[in-house]
């Protein structure tokens, strides 16, 4: 007796996952209805449940994709510019996005943290793990920048990386709250001082 297979997928799983990630990033987890996600992804409900099982599972996979893409981007930026300039470039890219589009989307992981903390246990744990993965990468960047003499501070790399991430996320939240250009510039200078 031969096993029968279901119909082959009529979509690229990685492609629809990327579309879902963009939708979640724009609208948030709780505000993203399944119907709207299906429209954004361009797939049917049966395909969704067969491939992703639930909205929470889809969001979990989107968080993983976001982290992987960001780590890959940061590593390539470091290879091109060096560790210190890669971190400073993130600040520049944030301000450039504001100047070009009038808004800043921020970090999907940080956004998810605000939504999921103490509401969705599994997602909260994942957000923490994703955040730590990126934080650990910045710790590596700081250590390398210190060893090259690019960062003069003798504080522990994890302290500098933690302050940097907090200041960068603070800059994004401040921009999203409609801060003046003067305040944004002051916060950019503060970020640069952290990495001095």
C-alpha cells in the first residue's frame, strides 16, 4: 500500500514568513487578525494551519527570522565597517529612516517585548532569548572595538553593550513619541558618547 501525499504547497514558505514578519512589525501581534495576516501572506486558511499551526507559532517563527536577519546584517556591517562603526551606523540608519519616511518602525523584538511581557508565556521567553542573542553579539562587537582601541572605555563590554542597546531603543521610542530634531540629535550624541 502506498501512502498518498497531500497537494504540494503552492507557495514559498520563507517568502510568506517574511511577509508575515513585515505585517506583524507594522501592526503588532495583538492587532494582527488572522484574516489580515492571510491577506498579507497571500495564502488560504487551510495552508496556514497546515504550515504554521497557529498565530502564536507564526509569530514565534517571525521573531526567529527577524533575529537571524538582523544578526546576519550586523555581522556583514561589522565586516565592512568594523565593530564600532557598525554600531554607530545603526544609529545613523535609524535617523535616516526618520528623515526619509517620517517614522521609525523600531525593533520587532523590543516591540514584541512590550506586547507579550506577562501575557504570553512562551512568546515572553522567546523574546528574552532573541534579545539576549542580539545583546551577546553587541558584547562581541564592543570587546573587539576595545581590543582595537576604537572604544577607549575600560568598562566591561556587557555594560557598554547594555547601555548602547538601551539608548538605541530609547532613541527609537523617543522618535516615535514625536521628539524634536534637537532632542533626537542630543540622543544620537549620547549614543556616540557611550561608545567613546
